[in-house]
């Protein structure tokens, strides 16, 4: 993995022990063996691995940057071109302090260690594409792109946070700023840590602010958007042998077409399929590949592939991760790597920026009722429905009113699997006694209410940019590519496209129940009509159906859940019911919980953790 790590203690005297930073840096390149650079001083040390990195050191400071950062400030941009990004950041920090971060764009994680001033700054980019975790160990600020680097620092303890386990089962990942370890935190997108006088304070240097008014005409918006899209793909395609994921959806198909356009040669595209009814989207990937004349390759993932990948996925993630589509993403990245590709383009972010999730349309329908006058809802409609028998159409109306009456964002998360199963049914009483079962909802409510937006769709997008994109989709793709020893870039998350999305009228994102209205209409004529008309799918894994038919996969899953019973987290009775009854009744739905719990056990095994 490429990344950075380090430590800072301005009160320390004497030379730094080089073995400490060497041990911390070891997890950064454990899969790809990329070169590591490091620098140390009495007050601290930094190390970085990979291709997109830079380190600067003088007599009183250390600066490390990982990623493809760039300056909007012309003077600092020129300095970066001449002397390197790390030195330019050091100069900008000397002039502006932490305000220099507002002039940074692109994808990055950085560390500024000022031994003379006794302060440090850690920061990540606006979308959170480059992670950075931190903690305080024996009075020292310790940080790393992976928690494994922090664990290598002497005196750092890796105690499992039980609340993080609950949050994981709820979200299928551990949402920031919490991590799986007590006392360790992860920077949220667009934030930085200021360490001064032994105290840490996190602040935002950037927030997504949505414009709710109308903007120029559709033709003008379309022209601007296509220009930004081409620029984003051109920038991402620089310097490497580049290919792109191709699921057959609007985002990946757009990148495939744009990549061929900006490079002047057929794009290299890679797709994953499944021999499972209702899961295979290869038909649409082939439509896009033919339409754009790409150099296309395919791979069909098998149940045996899943068995082989499960321990690898658990190992590459520094905390439990339960998104099963990490498996096909890994095999797609592996396919590209075997074809000589160094970098893949991922279409992540399109749904969260332009309104592409099917749940958005459902929330619009619910809002039609919740926006009615309260007296009408409470005084007439709901009392009448309450008197009617719950059959057929009336039953659907009652369920609609019940769901529509829920406040946001609880209504948006009403589908949550743990909520539907019931925490009391899933977890042991002893485990529930030491966690806050309301914490996930509280986190969502805080993010929803704090969104710099007025409209329903933009508030939901702000929620998903954090919990779906930054905490789930980006780690899934980035870590899967790390496992395949290939880099990944996200053109749709360029700062200019993000800013364009923030300024786009809400009704152009969700027009009634029409998802991604502007995005699709702007690309009509560029994308095949079949791609524009198709519903969203992606690289979904048929784990549930295969769990019933493939013995080795079932043995691995049941063996993992049997061991999980002994940890005192999940009720053994629930695991028995889940595997014997629930999965048989609805394999696709309940198979998700089997996967989430299985990956929890797999992660705990491989990271030597006793939960």
C-alpha cells in the first residue's frame, strides 16, 4: 500500500531511533513492495511509500505528503513545480499556518511537524480518498494511513472498541472518526488535526455547501459539465498505463468512453460477471465496450474465488469491513494488473454527487406525504387508515403512511438490517450493556442536521458522501486495489466536479423520481441508450445463493460464525436461527448478515484481536 506514517514529540531530545519509523512503515508496502522514503529528527519522524509522495526536511520541520495534491495559489503552485509539493506546503504553512490547507486541492494526506513551534498538522483531502488515523501514545502524536502503522509504535495499544463493533454490524463498516481501536481516530473528509501543547483539536478546512437556486440553462450546464468531466479523466489518466472498471453502469461507462476520448486510443476496460441469476450485469458492460470500442476483458467470479478471497479481504483492511462487493472489485483489479495496467479509474462518487441511489426516489415519494399539513395527516388521514383492515392496497397505504411519518434521517435508514432484526435479538445482553445502541442513529442525525443544504435530496447526498462514499465505497475499492497491487483514481471526485455538483439545482439531481436526471441527460448521445435506461446494480456478490449451494463456502461461513459465538458478542441462538432458517427463506437478504458477521470473525482472527 502507498501511504504515510510518523510520530511527533517536540519535548523529546536526542536522535530518533530509526527502527521505530522502519517498523511503522512496513505495513505501507506489505502487498506491493513499493519503495519507502523516510526522514527523522529529534522531535519526530515521517515515512511514505508509493509513487505519489514527497518529503521535505529542514532543521526544524518535517513535511510529508501522499497523493496527487495541487495548489490553487499560483505562487505556491509554482514553488511546488520547482521544488516539490512538500516544500511548497512547508512554505505555505510558514506564511499562513493551517490556512494553507484551503489552497490545496486534489487527493492527499499530509503531515506537517514543526519542532520549533511545537505543533503538528495532519490533514486529508476534501472527499477523504486518502485516509489518515492518529492517536496519542505515551505523550506522542502517532499517525498513519493504516492502523497497523500506529500499532507498530512502541507503547501504542490496540484495544478493541466494543462500540466500534456495534457500529460495524450496524453500518457494515466502522464509520469515522471512530476506529476499531480505543483512543484511535480517523480524520473525516475535509478536516485537519492541530496538535499543540500536547492537545489535539480537529477542525474543518472545507465543507460541501450546496446551492439551492437555479443556475444557467441546461445547454450551458451540459457544456461546462462535459468539459470538467474530460479534464478530470485526462488528469487521472496521466503518467501510467491506465484502465477502468466497467460494470455497465452510467459512471463506469462514462469513464470508459471519456478515457478513450482523452487518450486517443481504445480504453482498457475490465468487467466482472457471475453465473448466478439476477446478479450478472455483463450484458451491459459488453454494450458499453462495443459502443466505445474498448479493449475489453472479462472475468467470471466463482464460489471458489470467494473462498480464496475472504481471508485476503480481511487481512488488507485495518478494521472490520463488511461490503461483500470488495471480492469482485479485487478480482477485477487483479484482472487489470495481469493485463499490465498500473492504474484503474473508479467511477465512485457519481451516485452521491448527482443523485443516483434508488433510495432517493423512495424518499421523494415519502416526502409527498410528510410535507402535507400536519392537521391533515394527523387529524384525518392517519385516523381513517387506522380503522381500515390491513389487507392488500389498504395495507400498503398504511405502511406508506407509517414510513412517511418517520422523521429524517431515521426514515432513510429504516431499511437497516440490524434495525429490522432487532439489536436485542442479535447481540448478547452483556454486550449491549457496554455499548450505546443509539449511537449510529445519533451520528446520522448529526451529519444530516449539519449538512450545508436545505433541500431533501442535498441533505441525503451529504449523508451519503460521508457514510456511503468516504466510509464504505472508497475503502472498498482502494483496499481491493491495494490487494491486487494496483493504483486507483477517482475522476468523478475531482474538486471541480464536486463543486459543480454542489451548485447544481436539486431538481436536476432528482426530478420527481427520476434519478440522476442531469447526469443522464447531459450524457445522452454519448452513452448508449440501454446504459442510460438501466437500473443501478454494480458488482453485487451472490453470496447468499452460493452459501446454500457451495459446500466449501458454507463451511467457511459456518465455521467463522461458530467461532464468533464464543466471543460473547452475538447471541448463539441468533446465529443458529440465521444460518438454519433465515438464509433458507431469503438467501440474498439474510446472507448479508452472515457475510457481515463472518468478516468480523475473520478480521478478529487475522489481526490477533480478542474482542
